[in-house]
C-alpha cells in the first residue's frame, strides 16, 4: 500500500499526552519533560481540541515574564489557537501536506465531532 493512500488512523499515535487550558505552564512543562515530547494538545473537559502548547510557547512566556511568574501562568494565555487538526479518515498525504505547508511538527487527529482521538 502506498503511504499517500493510507488513512491517518492507520499511522497515528494512539496514546497522546495532553493538557487543559487551566493547567499552569509549570504543569505543562513537567508533562513535556516526563513524556519527552515538545508539544501538547490543549483540550477542554469534553476532550475537544482548543489549541496547542509547544516548548517555544513556554519559552516565550519565560522570556516575556520572570521565570517564577511564567510558571504559574495558565496554558490558555500562551497556547497557539486555533490548533490545526485533521480528521482520522483523511489520507496520510493530506496530513503530510499540512505539516509541510504550515510548518507544523504535530497534527492532532480528531473524530468527526471535534473530539481528539490522537495525534500523528
């Protein structure tokens, strides 16, 4: 099977570490460190993707504020919105185009109702 004809759900990562808008940047940084990743989908209580938080967002907060102030800031104030997402039934080629054209490193995968299913 040619990779471009595969659906995203065939290659996506199924265990995704995520955070919430109310979490602090310190809590999010701990998750990034613990799971050795560079970004987290930010989801609401229903599991719908609200944005993305990357290491660079945390570093921007530290640069603009003092380190101790940045640690207590809510994720919602520093996350990138909107998150660029893709449906699980889309072709892998479309995901690759989005990643390349938008300069993204991660792409949350969503079910039809907008709830996050994973990331690739």
